[in-house]
C-alpha cells in the first residue's frame, strides 16, 4: 500500500513512537529497575526540564489537566460565592474544576477569529456577575486549539478588579505570545499531558506552572494530600494527584523531540492555510503568536457535506465542540454574560478539525486539502 493510499490518522501516536521506541523502552526499564514508581527521580527531572523549556520558575506535575486547574483554584481559596469566568466554547474540564469546588462558572463568549475568550465579553461579565451576588475571583482564558489567548488584555482587565488569571494551556504547551512561552503568562498556567496533546504521555498527566512562590508552595502541598514539612503532618485538606514516574520518564524522552515536532506542526498548518484560505474560514493567528497547533480547525457553512466527503476518502475529522457549555445539560443552569454566548453557539455549528500531527505526510496533506476543496466547490 502506498503512503498516499494508506488511511490517514487524525493523530498518529504510532508514527512518533516508532521513532523514539528504543529510548522509551530504555526509560521505562530504568524506572522498573529502580522501582520508585511514585514521585521517583524522573518526576523531578521532568519538572526541571519543563521549567527550562518554558521559562516558568515553578513546575509541579499532577495526575491530569483537570486536577491542575483544581489545584490552582484550591490554592487561591476559590469556593462558594466566587465567580470563575470561563469561555463557553471549550472542553468541559475548564468549567468542571470550579464547579466541583462549589464556585460558580460564569460563562463568557469567545472571538470568532481566534476561538479564544473575548476580552470585551469578559469585561461585561464582571459587571453582570455582581448582579448575581457573586464575587469576581478568577478568569480562565483557554488557549483553544493551541493558540495563546489574549492574556495581556485579559490580565489588564482582571488585575484592575483584583481577579486572578489562570491560563488553561491544556492544548498549547510549546506555544508563544510575543516571545513568551505558555507557562509564563497570567498568575498561573495549567497543562495536560493527555496522549493526544502536542506533548502527551501514554496515560494521564498534568502540570501547574507559575512564577508565584506562594501559589507554587500551596500547589506542591495540595497535590500530596495537603502535606506539610513531614509526610504525616498534613497541614491542609488536599487531594491525591501525582504524575507517576513511568509517565514522567516517557515525557522526558518526548520533550527532547518536542521543539522539532512543533516546527513540523507549524509547517503543516501553514500549508493548510495557504491552500484552503480562499475556500473557507481558516484559523487566524493573532499578532506575534506561535500556535502549538493541537488542532487545525476550519469554519465551514456546509460542515456535514465536508465531513462526509472526507469520510468517503478515509480521512478522519472531528468536531471540537458540537455543543458550547452554555447549552450542555449539566451546565446550562449556570449564569452567563448578559450579551450571551452567540459566537460560541455559532461556532459549534460550523467548526471542523482536520488531521494534525507532526508526521502527517505531504502526500496525505495533498489528499486532505484536495478533498476539502472539492467538497466546498459542490
């Protein structure tokens, strides 16, 4: 079977694993040999390497990206009566974390070009939340599909109101804004190492990155049951959320090739954009931004037609996200900005993500591009 005719993978973890399998095997074997499966030396080494890669002063790993959000909110004392501003167009974890702590997810809209939180909608939501008797406490801008949100504008608005900024970088590890790496913006940043993420392990994993000493110290304690200076001196109520040593060992090997993979993703995204820009709405990168390209997402009027055409050619595509949080049954009762989530609701009807991974061959890129163009011409 030729490379061109082989089925296209939406995310091809097998291709990556084939390249680094000897190193992965050796890394796992090393953990098996020393037997420190929880909080072993590879965990601290990965935290150190990730700090060097991002420039964040403090990195604390944890069990998953959702826990990372929860840990920061716990560290900041978020709970009942607090409004946590969340974009309606995102994965549920962003709203789930504050809701689990008894806080109120307060939904705001996104910008149609970047898919990220709209600063004007956020500004209005601050006024609106007070009418519900809520205290505006935290805003969680999400770097959706890998592109950094407009954190500078959001932070300016937030800090004027004494609101903390928690960047949800689950999809954007490796991205940059004005030369700054994701992990160094806002008051804290959370990452996910879910396998499908740009930097993913072979299970679940997450991390909290911050330059703030107090936040870092609290997160370090909270992820280990609220541990104090001694193992059995628990000084606060925490949770059990640790990245296991084998996953850290795998991430150390993946981090070595990550810069090259980011460049490969960017080249594929640029080729998609150059080829498809005259036929549909393509992702719009803000000024001085570098996306991690977790997903490459189009906005098309005839989505069903495009998706069916792709499927007929064995090309997978995914809808992220078919329902904004404001209309999901578990979250529709939470308040939203008075102007509504109009853009979020519109995008959910038209977005379609194409295959995106560093090892997508040029021949398969040609096939995808051609298929999309043909479906849009009909």
